[in-house]
C-alpha cells in the first residue's frame, strides 16, 4: 500500500507539471495575441466640433456674426452639430441648428440690437460628443467700421460738393 501512495504522489506531481506547462503555454499564447492584435486596435476618438472662425458681419446697430465650424464626419441622421452658444459680454445665447452634411460649415447668427463694442465668443455642441471649447473673442461694434467708412466718405463728398458750389 505504501507503494501505491508513492505512485499516487508521483502522478499528482506529474499532473501539476502538466498543469503548469499548459498554463505557461496558454499565458504565452495570450500575451503573444495581445501584442499581435494591439496593432489593429484603434483608440476611441471623440469627434468634438471646433469653432474655426467668428466673423463680425454686423450692419448698423444690429449685431450679426458668421461662424465657421469644423465637425468631421457629420451625418444628417445621427451625428451633427445641433446647438451653438454665443457669449456676448457674459450673456450666453443659444441657437438651434439644422443637421449639416458638410465639413466645415458656415452659419450666420443674428445677435439683435448691440450696444457699445461687446466681445463675442462661441462654441458648438455635437449631439453625440458634447461641447467644443470656446473660440477666441471677437469685438462686435455697435456701428461697424465699414458703415463708418461709408458714412465718412459720404460726409466728405457732401463737404466737397458744398465747397465747390461756393467757389
């Protein structure tokens, strides 16, 4: 009987060695697989929109801006910029947009009556990935420079006509 217990202990010992070998082979195969497949796995990328440009296109005292927004791979059905927030001197206004299918895209927004020369910045919201960062601030004058230049040119021409009639 003592002899049986020696044989049993040897087979158990052999069983442990086989189990260790199987474990080491399995672990080696798993490690090799992870290393080999890591080249094919692509990291997750959030496709957050970016406000590329805020342009002042105001006329008279009505504030108006043109935003150029980049949003890669837009899809009218399920992945697009749905909101734009415009911060005018600390007052945030939200504008709802229709789905777009181009990148980049441009949108014009009416800010209404503007007093003084407020600073304006904007950000865009992707319906899937969330808000972009705020853009740089752009001054939106109460009386735009182009309108001021036209007014000054008109005043100068009237002044010249009036002086020409006197002579």
